[in-house]
C-alpha cells in the first residue's frame, strides 16, 4: 500500500486497534504501516495515562514549522 493511500485512510487520531480495524490487517502489519508513516514524518505519537499509544496522523505533521 502506498504512503498517500495510507495517509488518506488513517488521517486523524488513531490507536493500533483502530488501524487494524480500518485496514483489516494483523497487529504486525499495522505497526509496520505506522512505522512507514512516521519515517515520512506524518505521525506524532502520544501516550495516554493507561499506557496506550495514540497516533496523530496528518499531512500537516510533515510540514513542521513552529507552534506558538
């Protein structure tokens, strides 16, 4: 699957489980897709209080810049 297709399907706030559901893949493949998007700069990761990772997937993440 190409990066742009992944970005369109997964844009927004996701967890690993929601990515697995949207793409109909197993956990290993979902983690790999997150890795590819993160490598391109489209993913910001946050950790919740219950130790779950939440992924903010957006094209704007790649733009960078300063946040005030």
